[in-house]
């Protein structure tokens, strides 16, 4: 990861831009832990204080989450996504569920009409990953895998505005998923998503939308019963 040199730009700003690029490019996915401060110092060839200042700046903007004793994690892919996360951190979960339903039901219906063969491949891979994550028993792995499947559905809708809005709300959605999943994976609370993919694959927009709504409703009802 070579640091480009721009004489007129302060070094800290260059480091911020480089770290932001690692995030927005997907090289550091949301939920992943970034390299340690020492590793970044070595990779970038700058002082420790410069790296620390850049990381703090990105944390202030909502892209990174500094967790004492654990490391620094990617929280969002853009400043707007970070703002949305902070804005709705204490939102009523039932209202977030309604927002998810509105976006994901629309996306699933559009995906059924517009999906390509490549989209179906990616959806199949995402669904397989979701299944593996569930069987791993790790709640956070499952949340990330479930979110990735829904993001793949949104991508298959081929609506750039919808995809951008959904991405900016990404951490809000993942926080809602964590609320639904809870601290441990319980077999009785598992909600399969095969029906969503089957409907999209079959080009049935009405069923795809209904299956997406059913999945969100089932998750919410299970979470409410366990509270």
C-alpha cells in the first residue's frame, strides 16, 4: 500500500485519503478490523502520531470504530453512512424494520425483473455464505453474511439511487439485524431466505417482494418473543 506524495497536501490529509480509499474500495470491508497502528506506520512510512491522527479523524467522521483493547474496525463506507449510523443509533427498532421492509421488498421485486445470470451467481454465493455463517455459530459472522445477501438483492435491482441509499444505511440495517439475531444463534429463530432467491430466479416480482417482507416480519416477531 504505497502512499502517494503530494507536496501541497498536509501529510495527515494524505494518510486520511489513503485509509479512506482502503475502505471505499472494499479492501477493508465493513465489520473488518484494520491493520494495527504499528503495521500502518510500516506500510505508509509515516510517524505513529500521523497515523493515529488520521485514524481518529476517520473515527470522528463515522468510518472507523476504535475499540479499546480490541482494535479499530470499519464501521461505514462513507461519511454519510457514518452520519446515518449516528443519527439513527437510538431509533425505534420497529420503525427500522419498517424501513428495511420498504427498501428490501422493493429491491427484491425489481431484482426479479432485472436480475442477470451474474446476479444469480452472486446471490447464490451470498446465500451459501449465509448458511455457513449460521452453522458456524458466530452471531457477528451471521449478521455480516445476512447483510451481504440483502445487499446482493439490492444490487440485483440495478437501481443506483436505491443501492446508494441502502449502502448509506448499511450500519443502521446491520444494527437492526444484530437486535434481531441477539447474542447467540438459536435454531428456533432461524429464518431461511431460499424463498427470496427462488422468486428472483423465477422472475416472480410479486412473490420476491412478499418473501422479502415475510423474512423481515419473521425475524422481528422472533426477536420480540425473546425480549
